C-alpha cells in the first residue's frame, strides 16, 4: 500500500488533523490538511475538533499548538526539527533583559520556546509584527528574539523605543543582497519577495517583504508572471502547486535543514504510535497561552 494511503487511513483512525508549515518537504505538504505560515497554523490549531494534531513544522510551532489545545494530543513527528533562532534565547536571558528595562513591554516573535513565552507579554509573527508593535500602547518595547524582524518593524514604528535581542535566522541571513541584485538583473520583469527575517540590506533591494502566507496572497493578486522568492526554497513547491503558470526563481542558500527533518515515514510512525507527543506543564501552558491569545485577539476582525 502506498505510504500516502497508510497515512490517510491512520489519520482517520486517530481522528487526526495534519498541519504543515509552508517550508515542509513537498511530500509532507501533499498529505497536509492545512498548509500555512506560523500565524495561520496557530489559528487553525484553535479551530480544529480533531482529537490529535500532527504538527509538521519546527518545535516552537508544535509547542504553540499544544499550548492552544492542552486537552488534545499534539504530535511532533521528528523532534530533530528544531528552530535554531528559537534556541538562541532562553528564559533566563529574557528575564535579565526585562530586569534591565523595567516597564518595557515584551513583544515576542512566535519563534520562541513555550518556556520563553511565559515571560512574553504579546506574541507576533512575521505577518502581523508591525501591527502588533503599533497596537501596544507602551512606548518602550523589548522585541525578541529576531533582530532582523525587529529592525524591519522599526521602519514602520516611529514613536517607540525598541530594544533588540541579538537573535537571527541562520537560513535567512545567508540570503545575500548581491545574489538578489544579480537575479533581478537576469529577470528584470520579476518581482522580488523576501521574508522579514532577511538582513536589512536584503530587505532594501526587495520589492515586497512578506510572511510565507503573505507571499502566496501576493502572487495570487499580482499581475506579474515572474517572482524571485527570497525564503526557504520549499515555499516554491506550494506556490507552483497552488498558483501554476507563473515563474518562480530560487535564491541561493535558502535552505532550512531543520524544517526538512520531518519525513512521510515520521508522520506515519507518529500516527501509529502517537509519539513523539508534546508535553508541557500546566503552569507553562497557562502562562504561555496569554501572549498567544493576545496576538490572536489583536487580529480578530481583520
Ligand atoms: P512564517 O510565519 O512567515 O511562515 O515564518 C516562519 C519561519 O520560521 C520563517 O523562517
Ligand atoms: Fe527557524 Fe529560520 Fe528555519 Fe524559520 S527558517 S524555522 S526561523 S531556522
């Protein structure tokens, strides 16, 4: 029996839903019930009535699904799929930063551990970071952990002091301005989209800076035929499948090995054994839920 059919059968047996990030391997994207960026998947995780959530993405995403669904079984099919940016900050480092800046509000990118979220006031993702920072009434903001996303946000926030943490995405900082400029010269009719985790000089030469779901929306709406895609290359699989007939141009170095850890076999074994399961203490769930729910609430009515 093909592995896809086995996954389908076990999914039914377990009353499970498969959520997958846009950077997952093509074969994993193909068996997902929902594909999306961090925000879309967080929201999907609050809307499912499945008994089991199989989260195909990196560690912090699966943890967020558990925080938002404590009563459900949340499986993370391969525990090696960890986000190195999220691992750059621990809860003690964050507590120290808060002590240095009393009264500042902590806006935390979802790319943080559940434990760090217990010390965060409100979460954001790459698709809503500008809006969230602008909505926070306080003038002093600690933005963690991605300094590049923080610098991107600062372009649109004039009346606030932003304190940065020196975290970054090892994949997106490898995308080089020189490579983008060369591609733009080679494809003068193409629009260039980059992720806000890219360095500021890369953002400067791009036409659009977007979350992964924002890229899907943009390509659907654009009259252009060609797009330089400045993010993890598996993104292009989703774009080609959902919006065929357009030309997608890869940029060098854009590979996140962590996002590619999860295989179809891992998903099948996860469904069969109900392992590896995400477990978090009740106290972590209670406290980490607050900034995530504030973020989701801030986006209602959009
Ligand atoms: P998105 O929320 O834009 O999908 O980004 C998540 C991520 O980890 C990008 O590196
Ligand atoms: Fe983390 Fe970067 Fe990979 Fe996204 S692309 S999961 S931020 S390492």
